């Protein structure tokens, strides 16, 4: 039997394998709410424009609502031979309301329909990712406030560099998330033009009102070019690009948590709720959630790359290739949502080991820059020379296997005779961080003010 939605010119139906490669219903059924919303807006407009009689509009509207109820109730049967969500909804509508259902597709194509459905889904998802990223910012800002004075080693090249505060480290991620949220909102603003009514690719001869459907679906305006309307998947690419950058940020933090929870670092403790045990090694507390956040960036970036490759070189307008936009986009944005939620949970119950952090902050000659700065400030040495003197002192301390603060004044003076006792004050880790009061620096007073500011802005 030929396809009952488009099989007029066909003598027989598709081969089994044709049906399998062609069908998208397995994954686009999640667009049912968006598809029905779009159809309700379309049919209402067809009525207002005098294209359909009021009684057909009423029948179709009632029918679409029943289809929606059946799908919500889980009683709807999805059939592969109906290919996709658009034909599944229309086919069931026909069973419910009879031939009037056939009028719904007037002045519309699946090409503008699917673009509209996807835009609605991506738009809602960007909105909720924005909220979830704000939740993570809130959790990080609270932790930052609590740990504005908790010193820890700051690293470059993963080598001890200069002491920072734990709160400052948390606020670095709050900044990254602020940019991520900006990208989600930019992507949303740019996608918010409605493709519905572009029809297959050329527009339609029916006197439709595209401004009315655009407004009914919460879009700012209709898209301006019918070819572009059905050929564009920039909105999905842009959402995936923003998601990929965010996922990269989350993976960096996740990696730090994995390293920091190791026995060798022992910088932080994750709660029982966010760790797992081992089936063989009873002592283990594995940071599985952090590892999975680190790993899921892979499928998110993969979805972006995959769709870029699908779209590259596609001639205008619609090609079935574009059906491949869905699984990756759904999967990636859902994965990001899970990562944001898991990281928020981890941060909320995270406990830094203040003593271990302070100890580590002081090791590795992390206050060497403070010593060089002191030589500049107190003795008037040019910074390059101060750097050299400090380097010699670090060498001397390291040869003895002691910290800078354990060198005697006599030993200090061998490198620079004008050094006085006062130097020991800057060799302490707390002094070091307290002195970093430049705008954006790690001083506890800065961190407290910034954390407070974020908490207020995020309220
Ligand atoms: N399932 C299709 C998709 O997701 C819907 C559009 C089909 N259009 C067409 N001309 N065959 O892209």
C-alpha cells in the first residue's frame, strides 16, 4: 500500500529499509507539544484570514487538543510508517475529525513546520539552561562568600604559582557562566523569528498572515526569506556552540574536582550524595559525577561538529539531511542540563579542607613574587633585579629543603644586604592574598564584595 499522506503518485509503498532510514518518529515524537502548538496557531490564522470556514477551524482545534491529550496520557500509538511527528499528528487528527483535518496543511509544508517546531524546542531549552546556569552561579557565589578567606594554591602550568582564595577560584567560574548565559540569550534573540508560512520553500499564494502566527507563538517577527526559513539550522548550531563552550567550562571545573578529591591533593571533600563507592575496594570514594560532567562535554561538542558537517555544502533549500539535526541537538542540550544540575549539587555540599589548602598554598615558594614585590617597594630595586635576587633565595632555600620564611636574615642578606626583618611579614600566605587588592584581585575583601554583588544580582 502506498503512503496515505503523500502516496498519490506511488503504486506501492516504501521498502522496509527505506522506511527505517527515513523515519524520524523515534526521536522527533518529543516535538509533539511544539508541533501541536504550531498547528493551533496556523489553523487559527487560516480561520481569521478567511481561508478556512469557522466550523472546520473549530473541528481541527478540538481534534488537535484531543491528540495532545492522548500523547500526554501516553495512549497515542506512534507508527513508523507515518515517518515523523508531523504526519503522525495529522493522521490521528484525520481519524478523529474526518476529512476537515485535511485542510490543516493548507499553506504549510513540513519544511516550515519542522523548522518552527525545532525553534520552539531550542528556545525553551535555552531558557531553562539559562536558569540552570544561574542556579550554579548562585551556589558558587554562596561558596565564594563562605570561603573568601580560605587560602589555597593558585596554579599556572599546574605548578604552584601564587596563593589565592578558594572564594576567588569559585568566582572565576561565576564569570565564565555569566558569559555562557549571555551566549544562550544571544542565541535565543537571534533565533526568535518564525519560519511558519514559508511553506515548502517559496511561500504561498494563500493570503496568510505570518505576523499573526509569529506573534501567537511568541516570536518577535516572521522570517523574511522563505528559502532561508526552511534551510536555516543556524539556531541549532548556535545553541550547540554556546552549549559546547559552557560544557568546556564545566569540564574544567569537573577536572579540578577530580584532582582535588584525590588522596594526594585532598583539597576538597564531595558529599556522600555526589560520590560512589567501589564494589571491590572498600576505602574508595569516587567522584563519578564530576568525571561524567568532564566526559559529557565530548558528546556536546560532538553534536556541534556533527551538525556543522551535515549543514556544510547543503544546497538551498530543505534537504532530508537536515532531519539529522535532531538527535544530536536533543541529546547535547539535555546532557548540558544534567551537567549543570549535577555540578550545582556538588558545589552546594562541597567542603574545602582549609588546613590542607593553607599548607599547600605556602609550599612551592608560592610567595616568591611577594618577596620580589617587597624588594621593589621597600628597597627601590627594579623588578627584574628583584626577580633575580628572589630567584637566588629560592635556590638557596630549595637547596636546604626549607621554605623562604625559614631562611635566616643573614642568609637573606647574602643575596641582598639591604633586606631587613620586615620581609618576613610578606612571606605569609595570608599576607600575600590580603595584599592583592587590585581590581579583580584575590584579596578576601575583594572576594567578599564580589560574591555579595553576585548574590544580589542573582536574587
Ligand atoms: N521529518 C522531517 C525532518 O525532520 C520533516 C520535514 C520533512 N520534509 C520533507 N520534505 N520530507 O526534517
